[in-house]
């Protein structure tokens, strides 16, 4: 019998019941992280043996809106450290782009590259590329450490979109940055931007 099957007795009869997975909105209030929450995740991984790798992974997914598959397939040949830019290849038919890399991220990447054994940016302890399951496990563990047990990697991509929207970046520019083919996927960030209605209160003063 499957481990997630529950036996329920009713009117003298026993039936098998498989509980349905709760919807995302039932276990978390939102599908994105704030910049402060991202930094808390980073702090949670720092005592770990792979602290530098995990810190860079979390930050680069946040800074560049990467999906897990995009992050684990990222190669050093796609990062131009001397020119301070990264070539981002999108999955799901998303548009590729060349993006600037922050100074802080460049310093972390240079440190990480010294210990890498292959052409991939994010390696396991055996020198192989990280797996999707490995990233999910690391993020989930870090989230539990800081009181966010339901955090998942894709929330970092959403965090990127909301950070850009809150900074007042143009919706079309955000669309290109995240590789969205359809701008409707981008609009959700600007719709919920915390500064969207700044100044409206003065109308009623």
C-alpha cells in the first residue's frame, strides 16, 4: 500500500483515501520572497560545507530571475567576469538575454570559480552539476531554518520580478529581463508593486 494512503472507517466499512495535496495559497500567503527573506536564506546556508556555492546559487537566481534548470545548467563560458555580464539562456521558449552582473556578485563568482572542477558553475561535492532535487532540498532546508518551511526555488525568480517592479523598472524591460514571451506574465509584478500607489494618499489630504 502506498505510504500516503490513509484508511478511513465509516459505517463499518474501511476505505482507502489518498489526501489531496494542499494548494500553494493554503500553505503560504504569497509566491515570492522579499529581498530581506532572500538574505535570510543566505545566512541560513553559511554554516554549511558548501556555503559559498549555495550563497552564489541563491543570489544569482534572485539577481537574474533564474529557474532551477537554468541555474544548474549555467556554465562558466556563459559568464564574462572581465566584462561583468552573464548570458542567460531561458527554458520554456523564453527569450535569452545578456545581463549585467553586480560587483558583489562578481567577487563571489571569482571565489567560487577557484574551487570548480568542471565547466558548470554549480557542482556537487563530486564535481558533477547539481540536480534539481538537490537545489530544492537545499532551499527547503534553508527555509526551514529561518521559519519559512514552504519556500521553494521558483520563489527566487518571482522575488527578482517584484524587486525590479518595486524599484520602478519599466514593465517591458522586466519582461525582457525575465525572458517572458507574454507580457501578462510580467504584469503581475507591477500590479503588486508596493510603491505602485505612492502619492495617491495626497489626493485625499
